[in-house]
C-alpha cells in the first residue's frame, strides 16, 4: 500500500491519474474498511492540505462550497444556515460532532449512499458538482452524479473539487427532515428535503422534493402541478407522491411499508418547514430538533 500527501491540487490530480484514491476526513473510507465492507485501496492520496478546497465563496451565480468544507462548517456558516437552510439541516444531522468536524461535503457526496443527509438538500437546491482531472474540469447536475448505491458517474481519475448552488429566488427557502430513532450516530431511516418558493399571495410558486433512503439513489421530484396551490395542499400532494414513488427495502431498521408511509410524513413536514422559512419565519437548524423529531436528549 502507498500513501501520498498532496500539497497542491495538481499533485492530487496526478496521483488520481496514476490510480490512487483520495482521502480527506476518512469517515466513510476508514469506517467501511474496519467493518469489512471494502478493503482500503492499494494507493491513497491525502487531499486534506489543499486550502483552495476548504472555502465557502459567494459567486455571481450563487455559492461555491469547496469539497473539503466540513459538515460542522456548513451547519454553522451564516450564509448556508439561512439562504441554503436544507443543506445546513442535513449536515447538522451527520454522525457525531467528531464526524461532522472531520467529514467533508465532497466525501459525503462521492460516497454515493442513498441514505446520505446532504444529497436530497443539494438536489432540491439545484446543485452541481464540479469534477476535475488532469484532462480538465466539468460540472454535473447532482441528480446525475449518483448511478446506484455507492456508485457515481465520475471517472476514476476525477476529483470532486466543489459544489455549486444557484442563488435562490425571492421568498424561497428549504428544509430537510429525517426519521431517526436516536439523536447521534444515526443513519436516516427515511428523509425528505423540500425547496419552496412562494408567490406574493402566499401560494406555491415552485416546489421540489428530494427523498432519502427509499430507492437506490436520491429521488427528486419537481411538483410543477402544485403551482398556485396553498402550502397545505402542496404539502399533502408531496406526501402522497413521496409514498407513491418510494421503492424502499425492508431490513432490521424498518419495514418497506413503514418506510413508504413515513417518507410521506417527512415530505409533508419538509414542505411545511421550507414554506415557513420562505415566508420569513425563523426555524433553527436542524429542523428535526426544532420540531421534536428524534429521541429526547
């Protein structure tokens, strides 16, 4: 096994071109190896010393989040917790405080788990992932990044360097809610994110919903038929559609029927919370704690 420390982005891309796999926080890679899910790669390149991948930057088109920005940085960032609140909701629920300080947004996305807590929020926010290699760079709409559990459309030599989120329209916001049995070190049983834009009269102007842990990849729906509906009507429609579209499995944590029902409940709550935020109401991050989901602390 070889281990290389990249001091520049070019160093990292060259190592990937030679067959190495990147590692930053290691909260997925190392834990997976310890649990026997997959052996550690033969060649690793550490990318945690690249400052250009650790910044959150406002851009003319929205915001750029470097791939090495930690979940803790996201859940406490003044811009991300207000304008892009669903992402902050999701990051605040990842693992333990130690995991949130070490784990990165790029690693979470490229791990490709359908149960990730940041995937559905970024999907409803219309995010794109920036991939770079020695051959050049490209952007991929986040819904096209994941091709199956643990699989992405990225080439082996491509590195996720950033996530780009467009600036939201006026009177819009988002929320992410998940079903959980405990308040720490939990994996979503099911989860839902919603982006809501409100018309001046308070009706729905735009609505997108993303679903976590109920299909091989994150499910994304643009509910264009709800334009002009009341928030209550749209929330009910989102709940019904979520339960209809879900194709969950049964395992030791929940049955298929239970997941199908509860993902509808989470979708409704996410729409309601996103609409409240869009209307100017303050709901603290994460929404789960604000509305009392999860075991008491």
